[in-house]
């Protein structure tokens, strides 16, 4: 009984494996990208406070470099093109950014 | 501003490098737990020509997340917000999932067989009654290499027409013509490594911070590491790019054509050129002048060998005498003193000079000439083909290079820089395609503007549009939309969402997109990148290659596509690859691309990539001792062209006193069909605005967000004003973006185009501006 169950299990595993590898005449290398994924990020947080639309880089770092005024500190202060990843989101709080905030 | 930047640079001296990937605030165990059950694949980003690599996380048959790919030499783990939104772009609620056929004003669901049978019958009827040139296919720089190759083989080798065009005609055609008539070969000699290795970057009308964000970040990183690096922003408008630049040089629209000539004048006058380099590598040429602007239908203007006159260096210098810095100041708006300075910058032997440009230069009624002049700066000074020192023509779309330019999906082209007008090229192509060489027409087909005008004239009976949105993006849009509404042609549109083009179609076909199919893209720096299919396309949507092949079968050309379904993508690529072997644009075997984050062609005999073309240091086609060799140019001599100043097609006057410029911004891509369906991007930028200079706004009594009516000779529109936002035009200029489908700003644009490249000028026409 046990050996039949084991065979069924092995068969199922084999079938499953054959489903997740791409069907390809000469089998391509299936790159294991899990380690790369672990050391990378997605989903940059949107900006929950008003920002002067012309501000960037150093203005953002005024608070976010060290985390003053309740701003979450950034782990990448050297990246100055902030707004290429962080865009204006729903306004949740007042920001004491350098320059006037934009009211929606 | 100055003080802040200096302080910051000092403070950042010890800061982590760009190469360090942004580390998550979560601990590794937390990430692992959150991402359990996700399988990861790699793919180039679906958006711009930078070609960042992305890690795609799939769970339960759906893309659940994406991340910047840390192993990519292009972006080193960084994306821009569009790239970070990739997991959402394919899941909009109104995704097209069934074929639809027009019945009156209704679009009715149909089967694939019904739709394809109908399309084939319409095409067959048109061909039988009016010949193969009465039908057309209009594709995209967002097509994969396989899609473009199939399209080209079908139209040119099967149906027998060169009426194959792509939206890259609207973005890169001027750059292509500039490459071909200067170097004899398309695409850059340098690569992104130059962004890390150089010290001087001069941007000509390119808002890199928003249009090529990751490349801009790479430049900023270089600046941080090397404080002597200079970024010079020459533009008609202050942007986020300007904020990071060391110097902003404002310029009149179309002024580049004057400024460049004046800078070259100074280089010649003061003998700042590299005589040895010129003697060895440069031919001087004069081409056809008094060019038209493409405003009349069927206007023909070409620069044939008969139109080209060789010049001696002395003759060239004599011709250039007229372009004094004083003249340059009057016409370009750049001060004579600044022109003199720029000549010195460009010829500075102690610095590594790079020029960067895209649409400001290409979408220009003399765009080819401006491309030529930019190359002249580098060729006269010998500052080219060196690591860290090159002119770099940036591209807009993910595969304008890889697909449209390299495969040659244009009215005049064949793969690998070949042209339909050349008999030997047709023969070579026919041999690989397995068709009679007489099948491929020698006559150039309709270029994009003419293609859509031909619909209006009733001469083009059928057009199939794939993966692009011309009925939002073409200039002088009203004329073309009216023609479509009047049902003057049978229109098929393959896309993933309803668009301003699908709404005018007779048949709508649902397409698979990005990682819903296997594919290959090629980016700005000649990097070919491959990806596997990772999720199923929704409903009945199918990839464009499949659509074209099914159509081909019904047209009697099925035997051109004998590829088994399982190996189709590789087989198509390998067949296409044959064109490239030995050409200097050699591609690697398909399997090689699956293993790495792309490879830059030409691929060497040992399978490694080439970073710098035409130099013995890296290009295998250049022998030891030859140094630099432009082996694709006739006689190994590149062309420095004499190009005069000719004015824009339409300039401001009494009645229409403002310059009207159009472009893009960071959050939205092109016509916004994908980005417009991502909630975060919609929230960040919900609609198009019109940017005004604050003084102009004050004179007109316009405040921020006030409705403004902008009117050209072609159309009129109301947009909310944006004053003091991320961009500020110079006085007398207004700027808007074309992503908003509720604001068809291209109604206002003039359909003038560069007569050599046929690329429209989206950057300049005349408007009046009033408070609405």
C-alpha cells in the first residue's frame, strides 16, 4: 500500500515538475532568481504629504536623510532623483518640506 | 541652490554607491516569508528605451510583484515608478479578452475564426481590386523582435508590399537617418558604460530625469562619485533635469540647428579641431537644401547620391563662415559668449565629452540635420569611440532598436540596415525567407504620415494597427480621425485595452502582452534581452505573432511560417539572426540570451558582447593597429555634413503668438493606455495640464489650475494651467503632454515632418493662449 502511495506521490511530483518547467525542445536553463529577488526591492512608497512639485533630492533629504520631523529615514540618501520612484499619493499628513506644500 | 548642492556632494563623499541595491527595511526572514510561493523570472521592462531588467514574481498564475533586477548592468536593481508598476499594468478592469467586430455603432463579440476570416477577406478583396499597395500594416517599437520579423516577412515576402510602418517613425527615424548617412550603420558606437566613465554630459533638448530616469540616476551617481563631472542642460524649458544640472542654457525652439552650426564655426575658426582625426576618418559632404516640410500630401523629397556633393575641408570651412556666434545668438537665443564657451567645452582635450539627445532633436522638421551636426561636433574634435566619450542617441521605446530598426520594419527597409531599393539586399533577404527575389518590391512603401493621409484620400483600403495608438498620437489628428470615422478604410486594431484607436476600428483583436508571451527586445545601447512566457494571457487574447501567422495562412502565405508552436519564438529569432552574421551587428544564439541579462551586439566569435564599436580595443571587426575604423562607412570614412539653417514649418506670429511644445512626463507612458490603468500613477498625475511661464500667465490673467484655451490653426483645446510645477517653459512658450485620452492635444500639432526621415515635428507650432 505504502509503495503505491509513494509511486503516486513520485508520479505527481514528476507531473508537477514537468508543468512548471517551460516546454521547450532544448531545455533552457531555468535561472534561479530567488536570491536576486531577496536582495532587491519593489513598491517604493508613495508620498503621503504635500510636496512642492519642483522639489527633489536635497529638499527631500532635509528630513529623510536622518528622519527628522517624523519622516522615515531613507536607506538611500545618495539617490537624488527621488521623484523618479516616489510619486505623489493620497495626502495623509502635512509635510514640512522645503518650499510650499501643494494643497489638493 | 549652488551652496546646497556643494554641501550635499561633500556630505555624500562617503555615501554608498549606486551599485548598492536599495536594501529592504524588512529582515531577510520576513521577506522570505512574504514571498513564499512566488516564482521569479527576468524580463526587460515593458516601458522605455533604457531597457532596465525586472524580476517578475508570479504566484497562482498572476504577476503579483516586480522588483528591480540587481544583476542587470543597466539598472543595477533600480527601476522608475513605471517599472515598479509593472505588476499592475496588465490587470486593468477593461482588459480586452475577445475579438470584436463592428456592426454599425456596436462592437460585437466574435470568434477568432470569424474575425480573422473577415480580415483576410477584406485584405484579399482590396488586393484583388487595387493591388497589394492598397493595404498596410502599422506596428510598433513595442513589438517583440519575433512580432516585427513576422510582420516584415509577411508584408514584404508574402503579400508583396512595402506598406509596413511602425510608430518608431514618430520617434527615432531622424536618428536612424543620421546614423546611416554619417556612419553607414544604424545605432550607437558607445554604450551606457559611457555614463559612468565620462566627465562632461551635454543634453540637447532631453528631459532625462523624466524620460530616462534610471539613466539619469546613473549620471547623478557618476557626479556624486566624481565632483568634477559636469552636466549641461540645453533646453527650451526648465525641468527636473535642470535642477540636477550644473548649467542650464535656454534656447529658442529649433535653435539647435543654429547653435550647433555656430559652435562648429568657432571650432573651425580657432582651429580647435583634431586635424589628424579628420584627415584619417572624415569626408565632408553637402546635401540637398531648401527642403520642404511635408505639409502637402504625396510630397517627395529624397537625398540621393546624385544630390550629394563632396567638399574639401577648405570648402567646408568656407561654407561655415556665415554661422558666427553673433548670428547664432540671434537665431538660437544662446548668447554668443556661451556659444564660444561650448566650442571650448566640446574641444577640451582634458575632458571626456558626451552628447545626449532624444525627441527634442528627432521630432524636428530638420531632425536629421541636427543629428548630423551633433556627430560633427564629435568627429571634428575626434571625441568619439572612446570609453566615457561618445555621442549617445537615446531611444524612446523598449524595442525601437531591437525590433523596428534592426529588423527593418519600415517602408524602405529590410533587416540589418538593408534597403528595399537595393537589388543585392532584396536577393539576400529573399534567400533567407525562401521567396522569389522578385516578390519583395523595390518601390518604397507609404511612410507613416502618408499612410494615414492615404486613408483620407481613399487610396488605402485596409490597415492593421498593432501595439500602438495612432488615433491619439499622430499630429493634425482631426483630419485622420475624421477619415477613420467616415469608414474610408477597413481598420483592424490589436491591443490590450480600449483606446482612441480601437474606438475607430472595424475589428478589435485582444493581444497578449509582455510576459504573457515569450519575446525579445533591444534597447538603446544595443542590448538584446530575452524573456520567457510567465503567465497566461487573459480570456482569448493571443500574441501578435500568432495573429499575423493565422492571417498569413488565410492569405495563402502560411508556408512562410513553418515554425512548430513549441519552438516558434526561438525558430523565428534564429532565422532572423542569419541576417546579422558577419554584418557587424551579429547576434548571439537564442539560448545565450536566456542565461544572461542581455548582450550587446556585435557578438564576438567567443560569444562575448561588444561595448564600443569601431575601435580596436573592443570591436572584433577592427584589426590590431587600426585604432578606430568606421568599417561600415564607404571607404571607412564617415561624413561630416554641411547643413544650413532653415526655419521651422510654423513660427509664432501676431495671431498665434506662442510656441506650442508637446512631450511626456515621468508617470505616464505615451498615450497612457497602460499607465492610466495603474491607480498610483493616475493619482500622481490625473490629467494633462498646460505649463506656462509665470510672467506670461500673469499678463494673461491666468492663475495656477485656471482653465486655459489653447488654439492652433488646426485645433483648439482647454487645459488646466500648471504654473510653478515640475517644469517651467521659457517665456513665449507653453508645454503639454500627450498621455491624456480625454485631451487630444495632437489636434493642435502641425503635421510637418523632416523630409529625409519623415518624422513629424511634435515640438513646434504656433498657438494662441487665453484664459478659458
